[in-house]
C-alpha cells in the first residue's frame, strides 16, 4: 500500500510539473467545444399517436366459424417491419422529399438517414403506437410523420386484404384438385368391391377381423358346450341316486305323522315359496311385503319340519324301548307316489340334453366357417393390402376435401369480417411539431464540454510527464539506476523564487477559474436565448 501511494504521489507531482500544458489544452478544447455546441442546428420533432382497436365484438361472436388471426401480433410485426427501404422510398415520394435529392447517391443517403431517424414505437399492451421524426425544418418533420401515419394505416389494411385474397384463391385451387382425386378414389374403391364382393378380404370386412370373430365365437360355443355337457352328466349322476317313487305319506327321510303332512310335502311347499321369492326379487326389493310374508312362512314351515322330524325320532326311540310297532302311516307298506325331486331332475336332464344338442350344432357351424376361412387365406393378404391402400387413399382425400371446404367457408366469413373493419386504426393525436426545438440540449452539452476539457487537459499533462520523466526522490532513482544512492540534497527556494511560484499558482488557478467562468457565461447566454425564443 505504501508503494502504491508513493507511486501515485510521484505521478501527481510529475503531472503538476506540466500543469501549464494541461491548462492550455483544456482552454483550447473548452473553447472549441463550446463553439461547436453553439453552432449546432436546432432539431424540431414532429410526432403522432395511433390507436389500433383489435377488440371487436365480432371476434367472440364468430369464434369457431371464421379464421381469426392474432391481430395484436400482426400489428406488432407490422410496426417492426414497416421501416424498410421500399416503404421509406414510398414515404419520400409522399412527403415530397425526392425534390431535394437530385442524384442517386443523395437519394440513398436520404433513405439511410430516414431509416435511422424515423421512430415507430409501441406502448405495450395498450395498442398505442407513437410515430416521431426530428429534422432541422419543422415543416419537413411534420410531412414525414404524416406520410408515416398514412403508410402505417394503409399497410395494415392492405396486407390483410391481400392475405385473404391469396388464401381464398389457393383454397379454391386445392378444392378442385382434391375433388378430382376424391372422385377417382371413389371409382377405384367401387370397382374393387364389385370385383371381389364374394371373396374374403374383398372389402366387406377385414379378413383377420373376421377370422378372429369366428374363432372367438367358436371358443365361446365350445366353452358353453363343455359347460352344458358337465351339467348334463351331473344331472345323470344325481338321477341315479334318486328313487322314482316314494311312500304317499313319507318325506325324503321317510318321516310322517298320522293325519299330518309329510316332510316331502313341506319341502315342496318351501321350494315353491323360494321360487316365488326369486321371481319377486326381480321386480321388488327385500323389503316388499309379499317377500317378507313368504320368508316368514318359510321359517314357519322349516320349524314345523324340524318339529316333525324331532317327534318322529322321539317316537322311534320310545317304540324301540317298549318294543311297540310304529304306526301304520309310518310303515313301509304305505301307498307309493312319484318322487318330485326325481321328476324335476328328469325335466332338467331333458333340457340339458337339448342344450347340448343345440350347442353341438353351433360348434359344428362355427368350425365349418373357420375351415372355410382358412382354406381361402391364400388370396386374403393381397386383397386386404389392395383394399387397405384404396380405402386409405379415399379417406385421406375425403378428409382433406372436407377440411378445405370448411376452410373456404371460414375464409369467406373472415373476408366479410375484414370488410366490416375488425381492426380499426384511430389517429389519437395528429402530426404536430413542438414549437421549441428538442435538440440539441446545449446546457448538458456545455457541461459535457467542460468535463471533457478538464479531463483532456489533465491527460495531456500526464502524457508529457511520462514522455519527460523526472525523479522526485532517491528511492525512485535507485530503482531505475540499479545502484545505491548514498544521499540527496534538498533545494531551498529563495524568497523571490517563492513569490514567483505563488504568482504562477495564482495565474494557473485563475486560468482554471476563467474556464469555469466561460462555461457559466455560456450557460447564461444559452438560457437567455431559450427564454427569449
């Protein structure tokens, strides 16, 4: 840090030694700069404000019916691309600026100047656009802005009409082309179907789809046949375990009481009531009164059956203890009657046999269809491929044709919407020129000139000090010479010399003060001129 401060101090002392050169340079730069600022021509700015209304009530009403481009994006893109060379050439003719440009070079220079000077900016989401231009002549500035506003509005409306016409013409041409393609595809598809109407894969149904459908039907029929066969075999086994007849007053376990119903009668009544409940449940819920009553009666009959069996077992045990024979109604010599369970199983068996026969015929039919399809499988791939190609071409042409027709109608509606003015250009502020010049800002420029003059003067002093360096202490001399410095002799100024140096310092600071005074005088002069104007 000490070395840095010592080095900085050395630079400042060296620069101070050539301060008069810096003062002269500062005065030259300052006076020249102030003169340039004073002679700069005034610039007058003309401006206008345009509002583009894109929020038309037709847009939500026509949603889905007409093509609605992003108007905000289109206007934004137009504002960015409007300042181009062809448009500026139109602007020159509209503002009569071509009168001043006689040669091609002058015309090119004028175009380049306008491209860099004409400003078209947007305020953001408000769709407000500002057009501005600065020129030495107020009238010419206003003409340029007026021409730019006209060009902006005409470009926005003209581009929309041109795009709509081009789109409509293109769609009409494509509709005619696809109409011919669609008709040709329909004829090819019709001829193919008529030619291969009786062949598998001839356009009626996909061959592999038909094969899979028949295979699924065959598998389902075979499954149902196996289920029916198993059910039939189970009924046969159950029928072998039943007796065709029973005693007239005995139930299945052979239980009956004199003068009372047998367990078989009770079982038949319970079975009938359960069937009635199943039928009722198809129409009503468990809480229906008839269902509740039937379930109560079933419980009562089941209790009666249990009591009958219990009493029969008690009587049998008592008879065995006393060697008393059973009542005649419970003996084996009672009259015989058909077994209802046997009859029911027999009826179910007949139904199962009929179902097995029907399913067997169905399986045979599906098997025949399957064999026929497999025999004709050689020609199927070729027919399927040809049909798929024809059908694909037809569907593609049909889809494109329908889309184009729909888009044509949308384009017609869009054209009508454009004619009604979906986007409206409003001139909020017409082109006008500010009465006072907007440039140059001489107050700021004079301040900049003063700062630049001081900096350039200090830079000149520093540059000369580096070109003609001196040593201010023995340490710096030792570092440069590479030999030790044994000592140094201080210089003491005489009284006359000190007075001389003080006068020089006063003159130097007076020169700086004079430069600042000139700056202040120029500021006062410019302010006075601006107020008087």
